[in-house]
C-alpha cells in the first residue's frame, strides 16, 4: 500500500520552531532585557548638560530638593508643570543634585516603561511573541534611548501614561480606580492635558463588550471616579498657585504661550517662539506671569476666531510636524554635549538611522490597523477591543496638537504602544509564513 500524505499531523517548520523558541525560551527574554538595559546605561556615559526646557526642570527640582520652593529668579512660579521636578527632587534630596542622579532616575523610569510595555503587549494581544517583539523594538529604538540622560518630561511621563492605561485595563474592582486616578493625577502634573486620554480608554472599554447601553452608567461612574481622584491629586498644587500667585492656576501658566505660538499669522504648525508676534509678546514687561498667560491665550483664541480658514489650514501642518520627524533627542546633545562637535557625523548618522527605523515602526503601526480590522471581520469578532488602545494613545496628542502646536517630541509617549502593535504585526506575519512552510508527515 502506497504511503499517503496527510495534512495533519504535520511537522513544524524551522521558522515555526524559531518563533516558538522566541516566544517561550526564558533566555530570549533575558537577552532582550539585557540589550534594553545595556543601551540605556551606555548612553548615560555621554556627558550632556541640560538645555532649553531641561534647564528649567533641572533647576526647579534642585530648588525643591534644597527646600527653596518652586521658584524662578527668586519668585514663585507655575510656568512649568511641577510633576517632573517634584519627583526628581526626591531623587536629588536622597542622592544629591547631579546629572548622575538624573540619569539613574530616568533609567529606573525607562526600565519600568519596558516592563509595562511587555505587560501591555501580553494583555492587549494575548501573544507572548508579540509582547516580546514589542519590547525588543522599543529596546533598540534610538530616540527612546537618547532621552534617558535628559532632564525632560518624556521618559517619566511615558511611564506614568503606560501605568495609568494598565491600571484601567486590568481593574477588577472600583478600588483599583483610585490607583488609576492617582497615577493619572500625577501624570497631569507632568503634562496638563493628560486627562484627555481617560475618556478614550473608557470609550474603548464601553464598546468592546455587549450590552453596551446597559454597561454605560457603570462605566460613566468609574470614569468620574478616576477624574475626581485625579483632580484631588492636582488640587494642592492649584491651591498653592492661588496662594502664591494670587490667581487660580490649575497646573501651569505656559498654556497660553503655547497656544499663541501655534496660532498666529506666521505660524507654520511647529512650536515657533522666534515668530515676530511671539517675540514681541515675550518682550513685554507690563504683565505678571499669570496675566501674561491669560493674555497670550486670549490672543491665540482671538486669532483662531478671526481666522478660521487659516486655523484649519494649519491642522495638516501641525499633524505632519507631530508625526513625520523623529530623533529630536539629537538637539539636546547638539546644545549640551561637549562631544558633539567632535562626533557630529556620528550623531547625525544615528539621527538618520533613527528616522528610517521610526518610519518602519509607523508603517507597521498603520498596517496593523488594517490587518487587525480584516482579521476580526473574517473571524466575525467585535471590531472594538483593547487592541484599539494604542491608536487611542496616538489620537490623544494628535487632538492636542491641532489646537496648540505640533512638536515631534509630543509623540514620544506613544511609541511603546507603536512598538507593541508593530511587534504583534511582525509576530503574526512570521506565524502565517511558518504555517505556509509546514512540512507534511508521511504515514
């Protein structure tokens, strides 16, 4: 009797075995973590002094650590959100005001970001290969690495954003909403627009499971709990501002200035403090800090009201400035690293490599949306699910930039979500290819 070729059982292809090894072998995960840590420790060896916004954040943290309060030139201020300086001041108080303490603080935050990236990847896609792939993509992402020595909000804020999303996704009782509210409240002290993402998260949760209308009241209540707890976290700072500045300032007094820089006759969609109208405004000395912020906001809103066509025409430019360029960490090294003039070609080469890598990540992010939509339709699954969370995270800074201004660093906190999703797409593609290459077994 001649042998028959059966489709099942089949011998796994070599590619399938490699994918299984990647997803299950402990040494693979340890190697990814080792790479993740090593690259971030290596960049801390570069001497880079704070520049631009980082100067203010570093100085405010140092003042707080030394018991001098939140001041600028000897006067109480709320120009910069206090979240990063407050957290960094604890590190400075314990270990001294230094760039070493700053680097260790960001390194710890970055490692937590990696842990949350892995956890979110597992929870969103239920696929260990995808989760590990997302962590690996983030591990070697040059711009994420480059921010670790810098006194900017991005590294710390990304950790808070991921933690808040994780807390809401995995909650099993309402007490955990308090923890989420605490996280999002402190994140609001780092970036004032943070709470915009909370309704987006609850909207996904609402639509992902039937019966949607029956679940709506409970989810609205939960969302209000998160927002209320967040407001309580911010409240002491708001009260401090009223006591110190004589006005009600919820978080900071640079919102009006940011609004103006993104909305005026010579605006290009980018943060443009060198524009004539902005320079003239900043040169005024007849306004105090709060009045200046209010006046700048008034000017920006008046311009939008009087120029709706120009405002709408700026929207595509703002989005392009937000999402097309990447690798802006190089600017900090150009301004503050003594090694930059000697190794400018190397820094610039890394910037170009990063831009190409970023483009691949974003192409994967866009393709994953299409693939997941088609897959869920083919399998007759509900379209809405937690897989949309990365896209909600991307929508959140996009909505903000349309009103204010587009800066590439604003998409930094979204990139772990992009890596997770692109990791899923890569794992799915390899799995599909491995299935096609399976070898039949003779019986």
